[in-house]
């Protein structure tokens, strides 16, 4: 069955750690510092989805320089400098790269993939496969999503990566927020 999630990346998506190493989304941990912008890194403080075996539909966006990103339809990505849902990306649009450059979309398609992962960074953005995306979704405005997750960022700041709530209980934590876990 397909979870009603609008806010995830597949397990094989790559993020860049502050060490310069790359890590698959399905191996990312709370406490990892990941690239969120050019020369900027931020802690992963929780996962709102961490479902290794879930199957979902993803939009695959390719750029002229060879970058590509897969994300669920309602996930926000920077398109022509504005946060926009992945489902509305078109050929000719420009995406933001983690180098600070912009790159032109040359193909958009859909696929079904396994794994639903949505790490939340203290910053609110995350670079995936070298492309800047938000950690938020169209179900809630990024401003409200960021505000609602403030108590959980505070838990992380107080307890660090030792908080089991943030690693394994994120679905429960997110379900207490407006809109429920499917929103984040």
C-alpha cells in the first residue's frame, strides 16, 4: 500500500555530510550535519518519515548538467528562485544547486520507488543529489511547518542525537502536529 505522504525522498537519494562524504538517505542519522546551501551545513534533528519498505510515486527531475533528484509530488523544491511543489516543475525551469549555481530542467518524469525518508534539518532546507530542496511540503506552509517543529528542534538542542523520540518516534511526534504525520 502507498502511504499518503507528500514529503519524502527515496532511500537511494544522496546527501553531502560536512566531512565531504556522501550518504544515502536510508543511512542518514539524527545528528548528521548535511549540506543545506553553498558552504552551509545543518544538523538533521529528526525524521518525519523513515520508512524503508514503503512504496510511493516520485517525480524525477533531471537538469542539463546531469543532476537529478527524486521527490514526492508535494515536496517543496526551489524552482526559479521560489519554493514550489515538485509536481509543478516543468522543462526549462531553473533549480538551485548546492554550489550556489542554477541549472535548467531538461526532463521531468514519474516513477515508483521504495523508501520514504524526510529528514528535518535545523535550517529547513537540504541538498539532495546536489540540488537544494526544502524539508517541507505543500500540505503546510514552510513558515508554519518550521514554527510547529520548533519544540522538536528544542528537544534536539537539549538532548542531541540521544533522543529516541526524534529517531524512531517521529511519526508519533509529527502526528501530534496540525495536519498529522502525512503532512510532514
